[in-house]
C-alpha cells in the first residue's frame, strides 16, 4: 500500500511540474486575424470618439494596422513575445483629444522600438518601459 501511495505522489509531482513548465510564448497565429479595441492607455480609460475606439488588428503574415487618432500600418514581427514593426506608416493629423495624441506618439514609438505583448483570455497588453496599453478582443464579426 505504501508503494502505491508513493507512486501516486510521484506521478502527481511529475504532472504538476509538467504544467508549470508550459511556455506562455505567443506565436503569430495567436494574433493573426484578430482585432482589439483600446481600453486604457497608461491606466487612463479611453473613450470612443467619432463612432469608434482606437484599435489594433493583426492580418495575414503579421500585417499590423490600427488607429488612435491617426491610422497606422506596417509589417510586424513577433519573436519571444516582442512585437516589432520597423517600418510603420501613419497619417499625421492632430487630434482634439490630448490622450489620443499621446497614444499616437506612443504606439508609433512602441511598435518601432519593440513592445512586449501578452494575451490572456480576450485581453491584449502592450508594454514598453513605463507605458502600458490594454486592449480587449473586438472582432469585426461576432
């Protein structure tokens, strides 16, 4: 009986350690063909303007596009949970909302420099230094 209990304990320990070793690394497939709306920018809630919230989308072959006040787009690369869009194109309009003006500048800098990406449930978080952008999944089609 002691041998069975010991074997059970050993198997449980192996199972538990196996679960804790699983990688949380994102792949392009985790993001591709998904759209996210911005909830907060550095902890400040973002309010929808002109019929929509700022967003980010991931298309085929990691084409990244989205909008704050201005639209942006470029070819993304995801490696070790770091998203980089080296050649980011953007419109250059001034926005009446100071938070979205800040967001335009931040998203451009973050993507070109490289931003840490995490995805949990339906929440996408982009982090670079002290800056944090939190998005929620909001697909075009439900």
